[in-house]
């Protein structure tokens, strides 16, 4: 039971939904569970809730229903269906859940879900022959799955809600220093070809927006609002190469956002659009993806963009970082300029400010000072 959703009543083991005003009855015998509906109908009257609480036949019937519905693997399949088709998570998001489930979880839980306790899950995690980092991923996915089970009223509480993650050393965050940003743009501005121009725009957007590379790849020319000097991020690229739908949802709801940009950024994108139409003869509309392969009529692949980016990193004699690290470069640069993390968090599209703190709070004052002292000119 989610205590944020249900509130206590003065009647023992009876709770009321704060918003919908329907009742939920907690039962402990013959099996620990909850009853929120009878014959598919929510319990809306208090007197009905009291009768159900005190009726042993209903409890026995509930036990039979739970044993039938509580198969772990069946519940997981329903959970993935929910992720894919009901909340329509991005392909990468739900696909990672499927990979981890098939590799580590599937077949390990054969009893009804309500029969497993916190210790059972902890013992399962501890016996896995994998890294602590992977164990943390498994714990996180199990937690979100069990939270879904609570919301679906399959179980009362999440048994591993307070299980702590393993302590692992954080990987050193990679990003460009301001002089390296300047060095890259100084070099690529002198390159006169389609791949160089495309790579320049890709890096310019990644560094200026602080968005995820999948979000950058999903931008169309209509994403730019010239009147308001903003760029709308409401999609990520669909990493499912078998799909004809190029776009998917962003990582979460908070990732859908409008970002203020300078006129210089908008002018650069306009010039790039003009170049594609007038120099290369491409058929461009407002809804065309900025990074689009006009020969095979599909988005330019992640591998192609990465290969081109590394090529120009090498030519410009700057460190090879991931395209995703442009997001880190943006954050580190803003911090060096004295911008606080809470101001950066919304632009990054983080679900909560704590996410930003956990990810970037470790950047030391010394590092920030070193960055700030190099230069304040980047492009």
C-alpha cells in the first residue's frame, strides 16, 4: 500500500484513497494482502469496507486470487507491457529492464510474490556473480518493479524499498575544459565539408543545451522557436532500429522541456539549414530531423555520428570524450561560471534536484576554479 495515496481511517485495517475516496482493506490472515475492489468494482462505502474486513469467506477468496495472480514472471511481463504501451517509455529504458531480467532475474523467483521477504531479495543479490555496479542496477530495477506491484495492489509494501545500494567508486567524469572547447571549434570552423559542418552543429547543440545525445538527435528544425529564442525538447531518438517510428518519448516527463538559447545558436542552425538546401540540394522541411540521412531516409546512426566526432577530436587534438559527455561539459562549464546546480537541474531535464546533486555535486571547488581560470570564451 502506498501511504502517500491512502490515509488511515478510525476503523482498524481500513484505509481511504485521498483522491478517489474509495476504501482499501488490509488483511493479514490467511495471507498478508489488501482488498481494494470486489468483482472489479472499487469499494466506495464505509459499511461495505467493514463487512469485507470482517468476512472470512472473502479473505479466503482473496487468497485464491493472489495465488493465481502473483506469479513473478507473469507480473514482470505485465510490468514490461505497462512500460512499453501504457506509459510508453523510451526503447532504451524498457529494453534495459528486459536485458537485466533475462540475464539475472528470470527463473529465480518461483513462489507467489507476496511470499518473498526483504531477506530473500538480499540473499538473491548477494549470490549473483557480477559486479557491485551491476548489482545496483538490478536493485534499482527490482525496486521500480515492486513499486509498480504496490500501485497495482498486488502486494502491500515494497520489501526492498529501503535496501541500500553497494558502495562503488564513481567513475571519473569526463568533460572538456573551456580551452579544449575553444580549440575544437577553432579547428572545425575551418573545415569546409558536410560531415564537419554536421559535427560542428551536433557539438554546438550538445554543449549549449546540456541535453542527452538521444534528445539532440531527435531535434527537428521546427523544434527551434525563433520568436521566443527557445528550443523545444519533447522527444528522444528511437534506438529500436527495427521500428519505422524515428522518435520516442524522452527519458521521463521532466525531460520534456523548453530551453532558452542565444540568438547566435539559432543563427548557426539557420545557416546550417541554408547550407543543406542550397549547397547540397536536400529537400528540407520544418519537420525534418536536423541530423537526417537524406540518402536512406532515416536518422543518421549513432555510430556514424560518434565516428565522425572522434575523427575531428583527433584532428583538433582534443581529448576523445563521449558525445554524452558534452552534457557533462555543459554542466561543468556552468558551474565554473558560478551557476548553481539548482538552476542547471531544470535545463538538464532531471526528474529531481537530488539527481543533479548526486551526479554533479562531487565536482570540487578546486576543479571549478581551475576551469574558470582558463577562459570565458568558448565558441
